[in-house]
């Protein structure tokens, strides 16, 4: 394992120190490993918090700021944060209008956020609503699994619900927007290489020089199937077709098309992938209202990409276009 | 009563469990790499180190205080799935002991059962889901039976440990239906569950302590 | 080689198609492989163009837009563009106030831009001034070499000179700002892994599991020396000390500190590196006026990072803070 | 005059050079990996394919038109250092031939020399800098000498080729002082220069054609 780190046990704490120094307009609670807005809590505004294991940067801490999250809890690498963090974050951002917890659907994340909500209910008057994202079509959604994983849609949801909260919509309204985004978004990813968890010291899985892992999880969880490596064109079809079939997306639908880099794949390849995705959508008469191309929800140094399609209406598009000022996403301000 | 379980013995159990987790840290993480995300050993080791430090500092006088402290520390330091699960397990044991000064073997078994119930409430796992439950549930049953057959605690815990090991090994052929491993479907078959492996270490520590 | 591409020969062309679709406010001349501002040429505004081999994304095409470049020429991967492209770009952006060519100091880039300037002088009335960046302290600057390579400072220069041009400063003034930036900036990089040029199909160099290449070039050119892998703290010192000694930077200086990712290194590690860099600077009394942390000048999937320090005055800081709207850098608008 | 060089023969030379570059593409890129950026073979192959296509389409009647077309195409398609350098080389050959119908061996040698001068003007390379110059300069000298000694062109080109090969091999021990390889300092020693290798192919093509 070769990484630009010191002791694997200190990676998250030291990255937070670097983050704090690089982004003076944001605050960091180092004890609780929370990144939060300097102006939190904003009275009358719904507080938006999320969190999860580290190693997915810029998600979630890089999405804290005006128009997106009010706070993000950083767990150990690929490990959900603990309830104490989420409770502290909830208190930090509660401006009286309630707090929305954005939770990716993983057993650990769900259980820790659940405990945090229980504690918040007991310790504070804060009204907390949780929205769980589960957009990964690589996992079959059945009582036989922990349900679909929350992946790319989480990024789009944090932007769109964040904009709704910035408009001072009520907690129920913001939660509604968030649920609508999750309900209308689908994703799937592929890995060309594994990632290496610093504390583990070796790759989570092994892939041959001509293999790829289709439907991989963002924590390096093995995916749907291992296939021989393909061209960008073939891989785009393997990712987009199951997404289109699942919602389903149909001719005339407007979508936000998101091609996400897993961390180790260069931007030039993501543009090649986006070019393939866009051509498939054009062929189906699916209109791309907006797009996002880049490494926004990564898995350490894993090489690969994921595609997320979100069916949008005008309200969602204007919320997407609304100003956002975070280290990871910024426009209009 | 002479065969009561002392708080010191229970503390020794917790310590021994922490040592076993530390010794098996990389092995547990390795198991989690195959069907999870390669952090179970790191998670449990971080948590049990913190738990031992916490109880050493707080020096709880009663079993109830001891396990409540261990549970709270795990919840606050582990994260992931195992944090709430193992945390709840110990918290419920603590509640079960309450403020009692003396802990009889039956009290111990009852507390273990309460811990199991807590795990089920938190994680909704059922037998055969390929989780820590599949090692913990048989261990609790074996302990209760052995005590009903009036075996002394050490012998009973030896049986409980054997049951946990059997339950752990039995997870290998199972298809995971809970947790991260469930994403794998058929590909989860043939791998031993990390959490069940940790539970076997927990019972190994108990059997090794009660002698 | 595993990459999200089709035919290696088509990577640049297809990435430009994807880029065009993802950034509707920018224009792409596919024949000449030029990305340019939709509103070019702007009369009275100095045109800023740059270009170079592809594989460094977002540089340069991702820096085209308001407040930065007017056009960027994309060469083949790691190969300087040809004079025809630079000539066409010069014509596209010439609004009558002249055109500044931002050239990284590599024999190929310099010669091709030279030929383009000769052609522009012959074919058009356009006044062209070239500024060559050469900030890489890993290369000793002597008559025995092609001179220092242009690396990280190029990104900062394109932002700062772009802001000066946006203020309608004259060609000489903008060129002056550009030269001042280059004169006051120094950089050095390290690679933990090689990159693989698609057409070559195999890694440009081999590094052992415990080796790193100090002073590597952004095209995977071997660097100063091969050293045993170190911690982030040790590596930060190996990069920052030669930079500080070279300008030299001294107590009380204000700098823009830029920690750049080479492509394959995850953001969390870049923050760990920035945390080390910032502590070294604090120890020396060098003030960090602004910072930039992320993969802005990459080398395909190479793992590693580079550090750039730019000594700034108030004018440079206000030009840095001025609004910029490009795919790669955006704020204030 | 019977030993004049026909435009057809010169075209055959260009074609043969393109074929040799294509055949050695990966080898040239491999050489460039060691002391450069792994693109020289790709660059020259892309350029010479385009050049051959261009002259086949334009079917230039004169040597001047032929080499001007080749040079312009290289400048417009190669990029990097070798684009301007090899491009200028052929452009200057074209200028040297001018509109002449007939090309004598001496005209050919003069054109080659003009090409060399163009490379020097563009790249400022000197003998021993470890560049294409170190193969091209000796080849030009050898050709001129052989013709002065009144050898027929094929024999003279064989000597020029031998000189280019010797010059190419002589770049191995050199420390690079120009181009990308110069960044390596001492570490450039022991590697053969890619551009000089391409020049040897150029002369190999000439010697092989003029028979
Ligand atoms: N719903 C559940 N009920 C009981 N145990 C579970 C459940 N989900 C996961 N587990 C246990 O948790 C273990 C994984 O723990 P860990 O790797 O620390 O958490 P994570 O999966 O969040 O990375 C599994 O091996 C399994 O035994
Ligand atoms: N200043 C120069 N003068 C003459 N030849 C040069 C000069 N610089 C580089 N070269 C030649 O160019 C070759 C490299 O070409 P190429 O790899 O295509 O370009 P780049 O170095 O831009 O990638 C070197 O092997 C060398 O022979
Ligand atoms: Mg985990
Ligand atoms: Mg795990
Ligand atoms: Mg090159
Ligand atoms: Mg090269």
C-alpha cells in the first residue's frame, strides 16, 4: 500500500485539519469529526445533515455550505459515523425548523442514524426526519437483502433538498423533495481496480488485468458480476440499460445525468463515458436537462465510474440551478 | 454464594475479549474483505480498546455499570453495523444486571439472552441470515441448557463456546440476507461471517475466563 | 491497461464530444480540437489561450470561461498541440486587443507555439505575446537542460492573468501579470505510481511497492531521484523545502498554497498533504493568503501530488478572488 | 541525366520511411518511455501515415512540392518536439528543391543539408546533445563525402545510413542536454535517443530505396 498518509489511524483526523485550513468559511468540530457551516444554526431554516464513512470525498464534508448541507459527520474510512456525532451535528444545525437526516441505505448507517434520532428525541426538542437513499440498481431490492445501497443519488439529493431548505421550505416540504429525488433516481457503478482501506493495508478485492467488477459498491463491496473488461461504449450500456429499465425512464423524460468517478479514473475518461451515456439517452429520447461529470462520490483510489439518472420536473431543475457554495459543488455565488 | 460471578471476573472477560479481538484484528478484516468492506476487525479493535480504557478509568463496581459502560463506549467508537449491534448487546446485558451486587450463573445467562434480544431488535436478523446472530443465539441456548442440567458455569460456558464456534462455521454455506454481505447474493455463499467470528471470540473469552 | 475508453486513437476526440455536451455554455471546434468561450472574441479584451497535451484534465480546457482562458487547444495525450490549432484559437479569440499565449516550458510546446505565433504574425494582424511557465524546481535550470518544466504555476497563472484580462487590462499589462506570477511561483511533484499512455498501452515507468519518484514530470517523465516511500509528513518536507529554498520564500511572505493531485490520489490524501504543507509554512512564518487543494493538473491515473507556492501581493490576491466561471474553477458567479 | 533521382523514387523513399516508422512504432515509444513521455512512436506514425495519405492525394509532380507537402503535414499532425523538427526538416528540403524538374544526387545531398540546418535553427541542438541531430548530421556529412568521392548515389546512401546508425548508437552513452530527456540529467545516460533512432530509419529507407 502506497498512500500520502502518516498513520492509517490518523487519516480522517488529519484530513479534517487540512480541510479546515483549506476552507476557512467552514467550521470543523474535531472532537465529533463534524464539518458544519460557519453560520449554523440558521433560525427558521431546516437543518440538513448527512454523514457516512470517510473515503468518499468530496462527499459529504465537501458538500457543506450555502444551498446544500449544514453539517456532515465523518466516520472512519468506509465506516458509518457513530450516533454521538449525528446527535452533536443535529444540535449544531437545529434552527428551530427541524433537522433532516440524509442517510445512505447501509445497515450501519441506518442503525447509527436511528440511534441518533432516538437520542435527539430524548435529549432535545428537535424534530428529526430521516430520508434514506437506496438508488443502486445493482442490488435487487427484496426482503432477502438489506435493500438497495444509497449511491449517486445522494449527491443530487443533497444539492436539491439543500436548495429547498435554503428557500426556508418546511421540514415536511424539504423531506418531501428529498424523497421525490430518491424515488426518481437510479444508479449503477463499475470498478476497474479495487481500493485499499488504509487500516487494512491491502486491496479489498483482486481484479485480473482484463476483468471488471460490475455493480460494485462504493466501499469496494463486490458487485453483481465479474466480467471481462469492455470498451467505454459497452460499459456505458451495461450501466445505463439496467437503470433505464428499472425506474423505468421513458421517451420524453427529463433527467439530470451524472457520471461519477470512483477516484482513480482520470477526468478525460469520465468525459468519454459521458459521451457514451448521452448517446444512449439521445437514442431513447430521454432529454438531458442538466449534467454532472466528475469525481463527487469516490471510493478512495478505486478506478471506475458510476452513472446516475434522476428524472426531474421544473421545480427540481430550478432547485438544482439555485446557488450553491461548497468546496465540492459551487455555482451562482 | 461461592459460585457467583464476580465483577472482577466479568471485567477479566471483557479484557480477554479485547485481547482476542486485537489478536484477530487482521483476520476479521480479511473475512470482511471477502463479503463486506474490510473494516470489521479495525472497527471492533478500536471499540474494545476504548471500552477497556473506559472501564479501567471508571472502575465500575457492579456488573450493570460495567456492561453499560462497555456498551456505551462501543456505540460511541465503533460505528458501522457492529457498533450499534455489539453496543446494544452489552447495553442490554448491563440493564439486565441492573444494580445487583451479586451475579449468579443464571443471572449471567439471562443477561446474555437480553443482549441477544437487543441485537435482534436492532438488526432484525433471523436464524440463517448469516450474521452474528447465528453464533450468538446457539451459544445462549447452549448456556441455558447446560445450566438447567446443573453444570457448573465453566463447563456450561465451554458448551456455549462450542455452540458459538459451530454456529460460526455454519455461516459459511449460508447465503447472506442481512448486512453488506447480502448485496452479494449467491456470491456470499462459502464465506465465513465476520460478526459471527467475533461472537465466537466473545464466548472463547468467557470460557477461558471462567476457570 | 484498463481504461474507460474505446479506441486509444479516439480518446481526445470523444472526450471533447463529452465535454461539449456537459458544458453547453462553452464551444468546441472539433476539427481543431479547441475549447473556447461562447462569447469569444470579446472586443477590447485581451484573448488568453493556452494548450498542451491532453491527459492533464481539467487543465487546460476545463479552465476556459469567464475570468480565465478564452480558448484551449487539446493535443494528443501528453503531446503538444500543433501550430494550426494555436493559430485557429488565436483567430477565434482576438478581439483587437491582442492575444496572450500561455505556454508550458517543454521543447514541443514552445516550438509549436513559436510556429503558431510566426504564422499568426504572417496571416493576421493579431498581436501575440507568449509567456512561458517554468516553475518546476525538480529540474535544474541551466544551459545543460531544456530549462525547467512548466507545472502547477500554470493553473494559478491562467486564473490570475485571466482575471486581469477580464478587467480589460492591456496586452502588455496582462503579460506583465503573467510573467510576475511565473517569476514568483515554484513547484515540485512526486509520483507513487506511473501513468499509462493509452496508445502506449503499458506504464511509462515502473515503481516498486515501496518506491516513489521524487520530482516526477506531469507526463510521467522520470524525476530527480527514486526514493523509498515515506509518510505524508516526510514527503511534504521533500517537496516544500526545495521550493522554499529556491525562490526563496521568507518569513512574512504571503503565498497561494496549491496542493495538486496527479489524478489517481484520492482527495482525502490531498487534504492530509495540505495539512503537512501548511504546518511547514506556519513554522517558517510564511502566510497562506489563499489555498487550492484538488486534482487540477493531472497526469492521467498517476498517483501522487505536487505542491506549488506562489508569492502574492494584494493585486494578485484580488485577481485570484475575482469571479471565475469555468468547469474546473468557479466562484463569485 | 540517367542518375537523376526521380520524384517517384523520392515518393518511394517517403513511403518506405512511413512503413519503417509504423513497424517500429512501439519500439520508438518504448525508447521514449525510458527518457521521455512514451509518445514518440505514436507521434511519428500518426504523422507519416497522414503525410503518405496527403501526397497520394495531391500527387505532387516535383520533389519540391512533395517534400513541402510532407513537411506541412508533419507540422500539422505530429505535435510535440518531433512535429516541428521533422516537419521543418522536410519543409526545408522542399524549399531547397524549389520547382526543379530534375534532382541530381548533389541536389539531394544539398536538400538533406538544408533540412539539417532547419532542424538546428528550430531546436538549437548541438553535436552531443543526445538528439536526432546526432544521427542526422553525420549522415549528411557522410553522404556529401561519398558523393565528392564520386560514389554512385546508392553506395553513398549506404554510407550515410551507416553513419546515421553509428550516430544513433553513439547517443546511448550521452547525457541529454536538449528536450525532455535533459530533465533526467545523469539518468539519461545509457539510453538510446528516440529521435535519433527515427533518423536512422529515415536513412535506412533512403538506402533501401535507391537501388
Ligand atoms: N442486520 C444485522 N443483524 C445482525 N448482525 C448484522 C446485521 N448486519 C450486519 N451484521 C453483522 O455485522 C457484521 C459486519 O460488521 P462491520 O463490518 O463492522 O460493519 P459494516 O458492515 O457496516 O462495515 C457482519 O459480519 C454481521 O455479522
Ligand atoms: N531541441 C531539440 N533539437 C533537436 N531534436 C530534439 C530537440 N528536443 C527533442 N528532440 C528530439 O525529439 C525527440 C522526442 O520527440 P517526441 O517524443 O515526439 O516529442 P516530445 O518530447 O515532445 O514528446 C527526442 O528523442 C529528440 O531526438
Ligand atoms: Mg464498514
Ligand atoms: Mg465492514
Ligand atoms: Mg510528448
Ligand atoms: Mg515524447
